[in-house]
């Protein structure tokens, strides 16, 4: 039992670290090319807040996915796992669209899909394991905040930044 939980945790950690690495890579592209030149909404926090917030969120996501994988009574384990992996993929696609390509409108569309998908994951996980849902609450709150920032960037700068 402990060994399986440990392997589930390692797999969860691998998936989340891979997501963090790819998002960080795409984020750096935007930060180095256009981010300082665009208008940001007043609700945007200072840049130093983002890595701190994401470190906490990625830690919580790692534990949430490990809990999903550990739940042996979950008849929908494969479906919940696919939802989580889709969530990580949407996060990577959003970061690519928004930061690597400066596509603010597409970024907004993608992050809204990410919000919806996260809420679905939380609702379905709640039926299986309430602690998984609790671990995802800070994540959805941050995503909704990021959605508001993305909307602000879109309204202040238009649909796409021209490099």
C-alpha cells in the first residue's frame, strides 16, 4: 500500500513538475519579449508574487493528483486522471498562447475553459474524496484571479500583442 502510494506521488510529482517546467519556459518568452511593454490591469500583482503563488499551487496540485491516483474505491479513476492531465495540458496551452505568442483573446478563451474544467474536476473529485477538492480550492481561486487579469490585459491591449 505504502509503495503504491509512493509511486503515485512520484508520478504526480513528475506530471506537475513537467507542467511547471513547460509553463515556466513559455512564461519566460513573454517576460523577455513583451510583458513589460503592455498595459496591465490595476489588479495585477508584482512579478515576484507569481513564482511564490505557483510554487504553493503546484505543491497542492501534486498532492491532489496523488490523492486521485490513490483512491482505490474510485470507479472513475481513469476518467478523473484524464481530467487532471487535461487540466495540466490546458495550463500549458494557456501559457503558450498568452506568453509565448501574446495571443490575449485566445488566452482568455483557453483560461475560461481551464476554469470550467477545473470546476468539473473539483465537483467529480468531491464525490470520491473531499480532501482532493479542498486541495484544489486555492488553485481555482488563483485561476479565476488570472482570468480577471487576462480579461484586463485583453481589454487594455487588444486581442494580440505584435512583437
